[in-house]
C-alpha cells in the first residue's frame, strides 16, 4: 500500500484484523487568513503524520490508546462527550460525527501515534481527525467521500475541540499529493493541483517556540474587521458578499477613511490576488518569483494584518541577507509558530547554525527547525 510503513511504536497493536491509516500534517505555501474570506489557500501535505490502528471488538466500548501520552481511555459509546484539552476529544468528536450521520458503530480498539510537532502550526489536530475519520470509514464500510470526511473532521473540531477552524487543514491532510500543492477554493471547495518542483531547494520551517496565546482572540477580531469591510463595500457594490468578490479599488474607495479596516481588507484582497499569480509562477517553474510573493505576504501579515510578532519578523528579516533563501514568511494564524522558508540545499546547515546562535542571542530562545517534504494525503498502509 504505497511506500509508507507502520511506525515501530504501533507494531505491537497490529493483528491480522487491524486497519492502519496514515494522515499527514500540512504546510500552507501562500494564502493566509484568506480562508474565512471565501478566498483561496495553497496547502500541501507533508512527511510528518499521525498514524492510527483500529479494529473491531465485541460490545459497545471504545478502547483508545495514545502512544505519545502513554495513556488509555475506555468509554462506552453512548457516553461520549467532549473532554476539553485532552487528546481523546479529537477522536471522540469524529466518532460523534459518524453517529450523527446515522452510522451504526460497535466497540473498537484504536491506538494513535504521531510525529507532527505539536504547537508548530502544522495542524496535528486535523491530522488526528482525518486519520480517525478515514479509519472509521474503512472499518464501517461507510463509503463517505474524502470531501465528506474533511467536512466531518472540521465539524468535529468545531463541536468537540471548540475551535471554529476553516476547512484548509483537513482538506490538505486528506487530498495531499506528492510534490504538488493544492489550490483550494474555500467558497466552492473546488481544487486544483500545481507542481512544486523544488529541484536544488528544500522547505525548512523555523519554529519561534512562541505559543499562539493571542491567536484565537485576535483571530475573531480580524474576522469581524473583514466583515465590517465587506458591509461597507456592499453599500456601494451589491455583488460583494465577501472580500473574495472585492477589488483593491473598491477597498480604497469604500473603506479608505477607516484606517484599520482598510489595512485588514487591503491585505486580504492583495493576498487572494498574490496566490493566483503565485500559481502561474509554479506552472512556469519560476520558484524565485513565487518566493518573492512569500516575502510580500509576510510584509502584509506583519504591517497590514498585524498578526506577526517580533520573533517571526526577526526570522524572516534574518534570512533575507542570504540570496539562497528565495522565499520566507510566517505561516498560520500568527503570534507565534513557524516561518516557512525555501532554501538552497547547500545552505541549510550553515544557515541553521548561524540562525540558531543569532536567535538565542537576540530573542533569548532556542530555535527548532524542521525539514519537510511534500507527500501524499491520508491513506491506508495496512
């Protein structure tokens, strides 16, 4: 079943009746904070993943085991409910989605292990939800499509984890394709693959080691600022229902006097346009032009959308002095997490060494880095 292997950590849980599923984390190359504005995103699945083993048992009890936390949870199917802050809540949320769709579920044993770094903005929670959804779909022969599973995994995050996330993370995890990015239309859920031919370059993530403490409250504020902008534009242009429908001229004309809302909406409209042009760069194989757009995205996120932080800005500014880094930006909701960088292979070791020293000296924190490859989406490996 492909080149993916069962991790050693899970082999003890595998019998002849066990289904094993791998579901990857994701990166997003460009298109940040565009998803809830009905725009486009450009994610890809990566070679860091969550693995789930599942098999039926008699009765109606669920036996859930986390290798990473070395913990087992036993729960009756009719007693499942959210367990805020606990790893099992992501699994139970998916089980709940299958029940809501009228699927008969019996008892099962499930074990889970992952190597997606937690808190780095690589969407470990979506990888868990998609792995469990895909495994249950197979176990029950439920025949949900990948798109249906993505929407169920998203709903599980909304209802059980209490995070009103967009669809990008779950979609990227399920629909990933090796050496390709996915241009996902967040309004229609139509998607198209574009080749990401890295050649002599690699993707490296630098982890600020700053947690997103502001992200959820500021996220809601940004959403309402964008909605306010849409309302103002809509008074003059009735065809505009989201920033996806707006042009930069409309933004300047209708929101110009509202300085903060203007900057927020300007960034989103420019980013949606930047992503479309970036896809043309990839079709032409012009990685350097694409990288310049990543730098421009960071500038917009930092200055106009104001979701960066000093650590993210420092990391992006630092790599600009190396011409072998052709693109870099903050990735994710903001206020922490990682920067994503496209770097020439020969430079990686030198840059990591230099930056680790500089980051500790100037920001007072240890720097982590992750090399990622673009891989296929969720699949059965046993």
